[in-house]
């Protein structure tokens, strides 16, 4: 790596705590002049939190961010950001979007459009972006939009040696166009600026990066030169490190011969013609890098998103596509979404109301809710799932993250479901509660449910799943079961899927 004189950002011991849960802990990061630095990690690893601290959006709970003064100007390095949504106005032209950030040339209270166009053309030429300045942003392809956004942000550094931060700059781009974004990143680095970028495609990461930092569960677990690592080694760092390839002998599960959930040729916005069978009593994990379609698959199974093709069957029911979450629920499908505070529970309602949200009709007596019976029933269930304090009248928002998730699980158990879909079930949950949630998941399978666990946490997959399927770009690329369900085996499958997406 570069010498201290080339350091543009020196972050040390950065930590951030939300609602008592540490999402980033003691993270160090150095971004250096003239180098491209990749920040990688699974979903929920702390990348976004770290970037938001650097941008000033979040204040760290602990730690410092030092930006050494430039020897020439005496000023710290400027920073510019290109987020995933790019920040471009679709209905405006390229030159207007550039002027929004760089300023409109005016005279006598009027915009000098010829000057605006000339300045935009000069900027695009400077960075090698071949786009017509008068073209509306909405008519550009995805790659062209990214190039415009990156060039615009680079210009905002004011010609000084600074840091450009890119969040998933190649997400959803055709593989044969990714190199255009990479070349622009190299141009910016050659001019003396540092480039920090977030990426989930490990092969792409190593194709352009000089340095790599890996985050896992909010901690920096590896920092290396790109030339000294590989997609497989990065995957091991992201998902738990190298382990014995043989793995541990798994306990006998509760799988039966009966298929509890069958998907045939399911397609959506991301998912493509996917077939999957989950047996009664089986826990199947679904994993892959961000953008692989795993969460979309969960929403389709739960009826929260309509499929564009294919059918779903629960046990011996007629294959069909769900019209709504209620339609899926009537066939025995229960769903735990990834964000319990926004869609898993109602913060302003009591624990009692949250737990019985889907089954409150069972407490109707003479046209009214029997709140006494409802409260007694929920109190008993709160004790059963270990939610503390066991106070049904307490607002959902007043419970810790782990206890909120226990209440969401309690609501699911009341449905006596045939199929349970859990998307990121331990996200933001304290370490002490996670084993309890794992026991609930295994218990659901033991009671005859077909269980689908969607997560990027490979430790979690190994701990709780009988079988794991790996998705890449909406397609199933590996199906792992039995004693092959190990950290190394799953991590390698994820890395291979990433490689296949680039070379295809």
C-alpha cells in the first residue's frame, strides 16, 4: 500500500450502535491517493454504515476519521459520492444533470445554454464518456447513466486530489459493459484521487481493485492487496473463514418424503425460471450475493410480490400463482420479512395486537374482541417463546430487537402454517437471542412445516439448514445438502456463481 503521505482517509476504531445493537465495531480503513480500494462483505456486514459515517450522515459511537491535509493546499481531501440510485433526474438532459451539480452558467439572469452544453461536453470528453450532452437521462442505458454520474461527481472534487466513493457502480450492468466503468475508475485514480467502492461481485472486485477490505458482522476481518487474494479466499473471509472441507456430521433432521412446497418455473423481476422443492420437515436455506434474487423469491412464495411466470403448490394443492399475501396465507404460507420494524411488526401497537394480528378473529365474541382472553393467551405465548418482559400491553417499539423478533415468530406460530418463509431472521438481533431463534426454526420443521430461510450469513445456514441452494442472477447455481453444508462449500459456491456471472 502507499506511504502515509498518500493517505487521504485514515479511519480508526469506527463503531456504531443502533438500539443497543452494534452494527459496526472497531473498523479501520485507509484510502490512499492513486489507488482503488474495494469494500466487500455480505448483506448486513456494516458496509453501508461505514460509508454513511464517512459521508457524515451517521456520527460514530466510537472511533475517528482523520483526513490529512494536502501538502500543497493545506486542506483535507474533498469527498464525492455516487449512490446506487445515481441521483440523476430522468426527465432532464445530461447537460442539465451535470449543471445541477456543477452550476449553470448565467448572464443577465438567464441561463447560457451554449455554455452549459460546452461545459458538459468538455467534462464528458475529459473523462472519456461518449454521450450526447443533449440526450435525456431517461433515454440512456444503465452503463451510460453510471458513467455520467461518476464523471459529474469526479468534477465536484474541484480538480483536487480527493476521494470518490461508489456504491455498487456495476450492479445490474451487462458483463460486457462493466469494463467501461472500471476504466473510468482507473482514470480517476491515475489523476491522484482515491476511489473507494462497494461491490458484491468478487471477480469484478479483483479485476479493478488495488486494495480490499472485508467486513463480516460489522467487523473488519481481512485487509489485503487484491493481487494477493482470490474470489474463494474473499468468500471465506466474508462468510466465516476457512474451515475443514469435510465439515461436521449433521444431526438427523425431520425431513419426510412428502413435498411441502413446490416451485415450478417461477420468474419475477430478478428470479428466472426457478424450480425448487422443499419437503415437509425440511429447512432449506437460500443464499447468494446481493442482487441474486433471494429476497424476491421469498416475497413471491409469500404472495407479497406477484410472479411473472410459473406456479406454486403447497403439499397436494393445485399448482397456481398467488394473487396476494392473503391468498398465500389461506394455503398455509407464513412469512417473516427482513425488516421487522417496518414490515414485520407495527411499532405503535401493543405486543398483544402484534401477536394476534393475523388471528384476531379467533377472539371475537358477540361482535367484539374478548381482550381479556386475548391478553391471557398472548401472555402465555410470550412466556413460551421467551419474550421479555412478558407484558402483552407493552408497545411493540419498547421491546429489544431480539424480543421483537420473538413476537413476530409468535404470530407465525399462531397460524399453524404448512410453509414458513424467513428472510434474514436474525438481522439486528443480539447474540444471546440468535440460538433461541434457531431452536424455533428447527421446531417449526419438527412440527411438519416446510421452512425456507433466506440469508447471506453462512454460519447461520450451516447451523440451521438441512439443505442450501445458491442463487446467482436469479438462477439456482448450486444445491448443497447433508454433510456438504459447510462454510467452505457454500462460500465456494457463492464465489463460483459470481465468477460465472462475469464470464458468461
